[in-house]
């Protein structure tokens, strides 16, 4: 890519070439600068790094393993490996950046963590981090997702978080972000907005990426140790894109590794039936940053849909937008039907129930394996599927 990639992107104003930035009200500019300054000073200190490493090892259970799927590989003819982020404490990759953001909030003297959530994994992770550090926690979640992801709503409440239902618009992830931002604006002095992906105004895309880099650093070392070579392909699902940036970050300079970011095609190519931003979107601005964006005829964010609540966002991380333009990452789509099939295949053949978000990446890996027999494929299994069980069975039934 470029020498010193992570020091080059983003630039000092938070841009990844033309994407990113911070298009925010003046009242927030001061707070964002405080957070950015704190990140560049506090998070690089020996004490912060030592504490975060201790948390990851003794509390989160890192490193998570890389696992070779014997039966899945035999059936589909490829060599399929999983980076098991589903085994990270709280059941997904989200805790990697939530513990980092909460630790930063502690150093800043903040009393409250505010965030949005779609599938609920970010909400659970942030509630977990808040409980660990003794902070208040407020999670905004669309009413559609509250019903769909009920087990995670219960987990958040048990962990002590306040769950705020969002009832406007489509009542899903975009509206939850809108609501969380408004709550943060009302008390930015005592709270910190812990965004759930590599999206939002600078410095959040950078911070979340950097905290998630641990996934890629571990996976690259583990894969080399297991096989003596790098994977031919690395696959991850993309909504906002945090798990994908986490694992892709370690392979950007390895030209022999093909990187695939998989978005939800949902029910069809019709607007409102999918959330395939990279395939059907164009540059635009949402939630204080510029990125590829699904837009309606007026240029406003379009309605989106996915069977996976964590992927139904009309925008995408600005770094992903840059990597698309640079053609370093290949962005493709998987439908609801393909996702559900992969959900059951991994469950039945390997005894691993994936999150529906992660099942999109698994589904694409199965396609790759069939097209390229014997090639190695590393999938970031970003979360476990406990949260999705009732929804899947109620809507799709059990396989025969």
C-alpha cells in the first residue's frame, strides 16, 4: 500500500484520501478535538497500553484461536479457516474497541458511555466494558432490532445498561445512531460517544480500527504458524466495517492475499431491500463523515435492509471507501438465502453457530472454495449466533 500506512491514513484532518473528515456542529468540534488529543497522547502511553494488554489477556481471553474447518473444507474442496472472534468475551469482536474506548473514557474522567447498536453485540460489549470500569451506560437501539435481537437486549439490561428504544424512521441502525448522537450532544461534558464501528466523524474510524487491529495481528501470526504461509484469501462481512478493518489491516501489504469485504444483498437489488453500499452506493455524507452511501433520489440516505441487523447501515467506513477506490479490497454481496444456508452449514458441519453477520462471510468463503479448490481462505468469524437463534428458527425453520 504505502510506507507507514497507519501513520499516513487518516491524515491530520481525519481523511482517507477524499473520505472521512468531521462534518459536525460547532458544539461538538471542541469535544472531538479533546477525544482526538487524548487518543494520540493517553492511548500511546505505557500505562494505557499495559492496562489494555492485561485486559485483553486476562479478561477478554485473547488471543482468540484460528481454527481449521475439516468437514466444511472437505465438502467444499477449499481450505477454510476461521478467526474465532466468537470466542472473544461477550461473543464478538466488538469488545476489542469497547474496552479501549471505555479505558480512554476513564482516563478522560467521563462518567457515562453512550452508543448505538444494531444486532446488539456492540451494545452488549459496551455494557460489559461499563460494568468492568464502573461507568454508566446508555444504549440506543431501533425497536425493530429490539424485537429481533431480544436475547442481547436482556444481556444489556442484566449488565446494567439503559436501553433506549428508537421509534422513528425504519427503527433500525441508522435511526439508533441519530438518537445516540442527540443524547451525546445533550451532555458531551460528562459522557463519551463510543461508536460501534469504523464510521462517524474523526477520530472514531481511526480509533476503532486501531483497537481492532489486534484481530489481524493475531490472525496473521497464527496462520503463518499453522501453515507456513499466508492465506490466499481473507474474508470478512462489512456493515460499518470494524471486524473487516481489524483483520484486513494485517494483510494490506501482502499482495498475494486477496481481501474480500462482504455486504448484504438482502432480498433483492431493489432499493430498500439490501444494504450493499459498495455495490450500489456513491460518495455522500452521513453522521458527520464522507463515505460511499446508499442514497434515494433526493440524495438522502436510502432505506436499507438485511437479515443481519448489524449490517443494515446505508453508509460504510471511510477507510473501506478508500480501499474500494484503490482496488485493494474486493467488495461483493451475499443474499439472505445464502446467509441462512451458510448459518446452518457451519452449525451442522463444525458445531459452530455463527452470527448472521458472520454467516455472510462464511457463505462467500464457501463460494470461493468451490471456485478455487485447495486454496486457503481465512474468514473472520466476527461473532456467535446465540442472539439470532429464535429469529432464524421462527422465520426460516430448521433444516431437514
